[in-house]
C-alpha cells in the first residue's frame, strides 16, 4: 500500500438483476453490470473529481464506499489515521463510516429542515456524549460543557468558512428550511467540518445553485483540503469547476475508470470529449 493514498479500489464489480421476457416469450434473469472491474486510487489531502455520463455508475460507487450498497466482488482499502493501518470498507455498515473518518454530502441536502441552523451543526459534532443517555442524564454539568463546546465549534466553523459576519451564525436560531437551496448546500458542507472526517464524498455539490453560490461552495471545498487536511472525492458535472478546484480527475464510463490524471488532460482526452462532452 502507498502511504500517499487514502483509498485504493481494485477489481470492484456490482451487477443488478431484473426479470425480462426474451424474444421467445420466456421470462429470464438479465444481469446488468453497473460497475465492472473498477480500479481507482484516491491520493490523500487532494481533491479528486469523478466525471461521467448519467448511468455510468458514479453514485453507485459512492454508495459502495459509504456502505449503503454491497459490492459483488473486489476490494476497497482505506488508510486510517495511523498511516500504516489499512482496513477494508467492504461490508462495513453505513453508521461505521463516521467512526472511521468518512463523511458524505448526498445529492439532496440531507439536513434536518425542521431543526435550527445551529442544531443542525451541533448534532453533527463528532463527540458521542449524546449517544450515552443514561450516562449523560446524571451529568448535567458535563452536558452544559459539551453544549457550550459544540456551540463554539459551530461558530468557529462558520467563521472559518464564511467569515466573521456570516449569515449562518446570524440565522443560527432559524429553521434550516428557511435557508435557500444553495445555503442549505453550504450548511451541509459546514456540517462535515463538525465531524473528524479524513475523507468526504461530495455528490454534485454545486448542482442546482447559482454561479455565485457555486463559487462559494468551491471556496469551502478548498478550505476543507488546505486548512483542515481533508481529502475530497467529488462527483461534478461542471467541467469549469473541475478544472478550477480538482487536483485530479477520473472519467467513468460503462462501469470502469477509463481515464485518470490532471483535469485538463482528462477533459481534453479525445475519447472523453466524444463520449461525454459530445465534442
């Protein structure tokens, strides 16, 4: 294993089955390979973009890494905080990912709309004190200390990402549902900094937002890497953004990674331009 990688994926495959009626009118089981013998390494402390057409298998790959979907075969090895320690991510339950330092932003915002902005941040904190109700019940002083710590951490996170006079801290007591869609995306990203994540998976972080907010999202992602040492693996369809923020780019087609390298090289690849960009 190479120390400069945080994730190493080898020979990964995932197929789905469905019942179809063939030309003879007989029901048969048809298998469709959404991911097939996929190989990919993700370098630490970098931004790696994953591009490809709809149905290429990008979100399925994220789901397998996150423990939501089981792979049929292959391996995914993850480098833990101890540089010499690697663990397999296959068959790990989704709730285990947070404990080993892997976070995710889904295509939908995945925030709690009927909770306040501040509550969304505090509940995302990596401290597990609140998960021990019978212990915390008799430690009210400790509860207050933890609450104050989480509030300060949320305030510091907002200031790190958006500056001192930011709208998120000003709206901390407002319901998250009152934020615009773009602001909800930013809140989702900010929540990731409340956990002790080493690797975050971002599924189309700039999708559906205006260019100004997209630029802010890109700035936040850069700060995750440059100031917090987080590794970012993201799905993105905006090639301009890929070229601006990604250190590396991988192109996925028919369930495989068919190109990997610097963004300009991958986006400029003749096959990528024909099959994905239509140029």
